[in-house]
C-alpha cells in the first residue's frame, strides 16, 4: 500500500489522483496504524520548513517515519517541502530535519551573477532535469522532459553521490537527491503532466 502522509501541507488529492491515473491505489492519512503497514510512503509538502516539522511532531509521526525509513527501509519519496524535510535542516527555520539525506536546504542566492535582476524568488514554473546518474524512478522519461517548480529554497548535498539530477536556475542546484531507499524531488510531479505521471508510476512499480 502507498501511503501519502497528511500533515496539513501539500497537494495530497492531486498526488492521489495522479497515482490513480497511473493505476495504483493510495491512502491519504496521518493515522499511525495505516502508516505502520505502508509499503511505500510519499511525504508531500507546501509551505515553511519549521511548520512542516512541527505538524509532524504534533501528529506524533516522526519516530514512526524514522522507523519506516531507517529500519524497515521502505521506499520514501519526498516532494517539494517533503524533499527539504529529509535533509538535516533548512536556513528557513531552526528545527532539525529528518537527516535521511546528508545535506542542507538553503535559499537561492544570486549575488555576483550578471543576470541576477531577472532571477526571481521563488523559482516558479517549468524547468528541466540534468540527470547526473541513472535511477529507477527516471526510467521511461521522454527527452523533452520538464517539471513544475515552486520554491525559494533548494537542496545542497554533502555527498555528491546523493545527487541524482540537477536543474539550472541562475546556477545548478540539486533537484533530485537520494540515499538508499529515500528520494527527494524539489519539483511537483503531481503538477507535471505526463512527465510527473511517469515518475510516480515508476515509484509505485519499483
């Protein structure tokens, strides 16, 4: 069973509908009993880092999610804010992240770039992946792939081998990261038409 974690932040219905379109049922829940039997987990999110962590704490989900990710090694997919929460922490807040991927979440900085006046924050709209290493979740993507982004902060990995894909916005930033069974994607596959559908299909199948 695919469980979409409901902690009050994210396009939950859109993710569920996209998985249904791909042919896979899912459950949106914050019920620990359902999360305990999850075979795969999606951690979505839209909004501020500390608010996301605090909501998860208030729902009592952090120890359970740590157990699922680190002990049971179930596949976990973090999306947008969810991808940032799997890092050690964020410049946006003060609370620690999960630390499942060794890295930080930092704000876009364009100081010193000639075209900095044209680079707005948040980075919003369609952009492409520069794939660094092959990954099962990227199988079958067409050459004209593009994905929808809305974010002011981005991921910085301490280990280059954890970077799966970069995206260019003023400079290259890690748009897909992964360590073992945990993968984070800075964009919104649920808003990315056939390209996001392929990624969610791959996640559900692998």
